[in-house]
């Protein structure tokens, strides 16, 4: 089922990768990548970012009974809004959805993109048929937001990634109502000299474990004429997730296959969602080279061990 190549990667690639390409999208488009992931009513759902030929992204839903073979719906389920206050900030697309189940609702942080740059927006659904936009929940220049699946000290919590200069880091923010966010501080920095030296950003929503909040994130390192996106993982304190308590020194997966090395944006592995199975298997879905959707698996404990070894 999975390839034995690349033993240096904790994530073991599905032998049938990519699981979704542009050929699977029922309408003409440029690329498909960066999908939010969730399990809903015994189905695996991916909320795909699909870029149209004009270069604007929308969201399309894909369903699977086994997590490997997906059927893509015929029409986008969410397109750039024509209504204010969202319209002006989504004129260049909606991007990179991350889904968190919180009590009885599924909240979706996504990036609203316009000439003003990226901005975090929030939507919700209970049935993955009807989606409601809630609010724009950051200033311009912020993205890569993931919502924690429960309140901490009676506050909603998120990781995000404001643009703060040459290097961009993962920040943590708090909210009483999901709309107004503050008390922001740096939670984890990019590491000079490492594979994640240029910038980092949250990937999938945090997973609660006995050892702490596990965050799978992307890290970027530049080289001559190119940047390489890899995935890593880190642990944060359960009671105070602004405290970093463990971080893997090496990536959990790096671009190696041809579908990760070549495409619209070469040398990119980028995740917006994972699914934790009852047997503690992690199913990780990732965009490869901004061109297709792939997946790989590992055991939850393997990621935890890599953070604290």
C-alpha cells in the first residue's frame, strides 16, 4: 500500500500517489492542491483548493470511503464572495482551508486573497453542504491559521502566521468569540541554519495528545533560484500552548518524488489537514508542487517521539 523508499521520511507515501490531479476535477482548471481534511459520517472529506484557468482559487469537495480513492463533486462548494465585507478581500481567490471540529460545528479558517494581500477568514458548516462565512478575522498580511479543537482558559485559540519581515514565524492568538483576536505572541520561530530557516507556518489543526499539542507545520529554506517546502512537527504545552516543549530537528517528509519536485511551484510539500484514525494512524494529505494532492501515513507516536528525542 505504501512505498518503502525514503526511509529518512517518517511519513510513508501512498504507493498510488497522487490521489487527486486536475484530471479528477470535473471542470476545467489549472491545478488542485492544499486540501483541508476531516472525517464526517464515516467518509473522508477533502476540501480542495482548486485554481481556475484565470488564476483564482475556489473550494471543491471530494469524498472517499477509504481515504485513498476520492470522488470529486461536480461544482465548487465555495467561490470568492460577491457580497461585502468579503468581496473586496476575496477578489483574487479563497485559499488553503483548514477544518476543525469544535463541538457540533466544523469551522474553516481560510485565506482570503486580494490586492491587499492575504487575510484570515472564517466559515462554518454542520453538513458540508451549506457553508456560512462568519467574519474576516485578521488584518492583511496574516495567513496559515489553524483553530484548536477546544477552548483553553475559556478562550478560543489559534496558530497563525503574520508577515513580520524577512523571516516569518508561527504566532498564537486568543479570542472570546472567534471574531476578535488578540494577546498575540510568537509561539515558534524559524530556525537559522536548519531546513526551516526562512519561514514557517502552521499546517494541520493541532492534535491533542498526552504529551502536548502536536502541530504539523511547513518550513521553508531558500537555495539558489529556488525555495524548498518541507513538513515538520512540534509539541506545545497542553495548558499553555504558547510554550514550545519539543520540536523535531529533521523534516517528517521532504520533496523527493517527481510529482513533488516538478509542477507549478517546484519542490513543495504543503499540508492543510490530517486525519487521526482510531488506531492512532495519521493520514496526512498534502499538496505537491502546487499541482496535485498526495497522501502518506505514519503512527502518531512516531511524530511525538521525533519531537522529544
